[in-house]
């Protein structure tokens, strides 16, 4: 089962609202979440008042049993070496408890420094730069504060590790646990595991109408398709144009396009 916690988010506009933050994503139970992740929309909060977006960079576990993929994701690409080591140590202790392989890759510069010794121990690390290339860019410069921010920071490794443990116990033949820092590398792992037809596709439904009723109609249509075909819906307003995006596999998006074009 995927797992999310509701947090109270305070927007710079003054609005206080609830937002769902995922700690554990399981695409067997919630196939649409694969595309939420690939669209860069997981743990992104949208203010219902002003539409401002912000990303809650809490670590989460991504589990896709059908593709033998299990990943611990710390979305912070520029995490300190110390924090990184900390996370890895915790995950390695989970590994010993559950008896599962933990898989990392050492970035080139680190490989040179530590030599091959760490490879023998199976401890290698991947880091990535902050550019979210290939994803849809989200969020504004201004940061929203969440009341639970500090609690999230304090508890993040621990809860991440405990979800990792749970994910490992759930699978009889558990895949190795990949550890990544930065979302870009998660997208690479997912895309490498998916066939062309399973990769992210998207479709925009647009209207220039300012009328709530017409915009609502567009959103209803999108939601109907999304529910039927396990897609993700996201609405945005850019210079007066109302756009509803549908994110799903290329196969599903193709099917929706065929239904919409007579
Ligand atoms: Zn706001």
C-alpha cells in the first residue's frame, strides 16, 4: 500500500491548506502514481487560493514490483556528504536486518578518491545535480513553509528507512534497493525499466473561456479519463488560458486521444 501523510501548508499569500505528502509509493496498488512521479508532481503542493506551487522535498520509497524496482529517493540533490553517509548507514543497517542487497553507484570523482575498496563492500553512491532535466519544472522561487517542516527533517531518514524495510519485507523476491539523491536519477531508473509504451505521455485540454462552468467541464472530462485509465490530472492557468494536463503511459494517452478525435 502506498502511504501518505497530510500536512498543513502555509502559503505566502496567507492561505493554510492540507497537502498529501507521500513517504511510500507503490505502483502496484496505485499505478497512476508512476506518472505523478515522472511528471514531477509528487509531493508538489498547489495553493487552492493563488495557485502557487511548492515542492516538499521529503525522502520517499518508490516501489514498482512489476518492474523489479525499489528505490530510496532523497529528492535533495545537493545534500551534504555527512547527511548522505548518514542515510546510507541507516539503509545498510536495514539491509543487514532484512538481508537484502543495497545498490549504489559511486559518482566518478568519488570513485577516484575512495578507490575500489568501497566497491568490494558494495557501497557506492549516486549524486545528481539539481537540474530537473526531462521533468516538468514545478514550484516558484518563493518557498512555502509547512508546519511540520522541522519534524519532517528530523524524522525523514528514520521514516524513509522504516518504509524501506517494510517495502523489502513485502516482496518475497525483493529487488535490490537503489539509493538516489536527486529526482533526475529516479526518472532515469524508472525510464530504463519501462517499455516505450509505458513511458510518460501527456495530453493538454485547453480553453480560453473565463467561465467557471466551461473550465469545470473540461476538468470533469479529464478526471473521468484519469479515473478510467489510471492517469494523473493537473490544471494550470497561464495568461488567461486554462489548461488541463493528463499524464499517463503513452499507451493510455494514445487511447484517450483516439477517443477525443472523431
Ligand atoms: Zn497561495
